[in-house]
C-alpha cells in the first residue's frame, strides 16, 4: 500500500480522537517505515513525520500537542478544537 499524506494524517487524527492507542500509532509507524512505497512527491516529509511517530513510545521522543499541530499542518491539515460540556 502506498503511504500518502492523507493516510499519515488519518493515523494522527485517529490517535487524537482516541480511536487508536499510542502503541497502535507507533506500531503502524514502524511498519510504515519498512514499507517501500511512500507517495513520491511527499516521501521526504512522510519519512520525517512517520519516523518521529515510530519513536513516540520512547520517553525522550514523546509527542507534544505542538508536534501534532506541526505534523498535521505540514501534511495539509489545520486543527480546530471544539470543547463541549460533559454529558452526565
């Protein structure tokens, strides 16, 4: 499967929305780095972002909110937050 900006962004978004765990994000990133097919025009960006995600479970390389914002922006997305009252 060819890895694209959209696929990488979807994994980040899934993590932020608690649809996947940090372990699942890291496992995907490690798998993706072994995948030989990155979208050619974005291969450098994808390798940089996904390579960093593959190290996210190492304390020294943990992910910050700024990292997510920066990675998603570079992948062509903008984060907008909606905060709603907790439903009891």
